């Protein structure tokens, strides 16, 4: 144990630079954690999704859909088979989103990736199992069951729950929650007095 600790402590000549570099890295990570509102991603609140402005059309169209009453973003877009998989998927997907947004690589039109498509399909089935297995309904849709394994739900239900969202310009007057300022109140009051 002491060998490991001794190994981590730099020689005397390097202690001050190592302390400055370590402090800077910890400070930058803390700042990034705070500015990204990272704690909000642990929740299931739909407002979290509009931390990225590019998600405004998706949020707005969901807000005006019937799904709003029964499902939030994570109900459809995150696996629900176990807690570990749920948070692993959220972390993996969130890191990809954050990296793309930080590097300004986000596309004008968002398309769901293959892993996300599988999750959404499984969640459609999870929530609507009674609808797709009810014998009375299947009588009227006898073709449905034959093609069920080969098709995605949104091939027919194209506008559920996001309507025809295909770009930021598709809902120019979208009303979404305004993000709060990351500037602390004490700093705002300090700068307003000058």
C-alpha cells in the first residue's frame, strides 16, 4: 500500500508543477460537470433532453403528443430490462451526444442509431403488449402479426410521438423550457453592481 502511495508522489522538484496541473484538471472537470448540468442526466425529466438546443423540436412535438401523458423520453429511448443496463446505455449515449455537441458535429437532422432503434422497438412492445396480442384486434389486422418480426413499429406509426420532425426548421416556434443561467447568483450580483 505504501509503495503505491510513494509511487504516486512525484519527486520534490516536480511536486509544485504536479500540484498545479492536478488542480487545473480537477477544476476543469468540476467546471465541465457543472456547466453540462450533469446531475440532471440521472433523472427521467424530459426537460433534461433540451439541455442541448438541437433537441427542441423533439421535445416540442413530444409535448403535444398523447405520449406526454404516459411516457417521458427515457420510457422510450432507454432500456428497461435492468437498472445497470439503463444507466450504462444512458451514459454511453450521453457521452456520444456530449462529444458531438462539444465538437459542434451535431447534424441538422437527427437520426436514431441502430442501438437506439432496438431499444425503442423493445419499449414499444413492452408498453403496448396488450394491443399487439389482443385476439380481437388481431382479427382486424391479420397481416400485422406475420410482419411483426420483420418491421419496426414506426414504419407504420411514423408520426408517433414526434410528428414529422425532420429538422430544426420543422417547428420554428417550438416552446421549450428555457435553460437557467449557469452563472451563480453571487457572480451576477457582483457584475451588475459594476
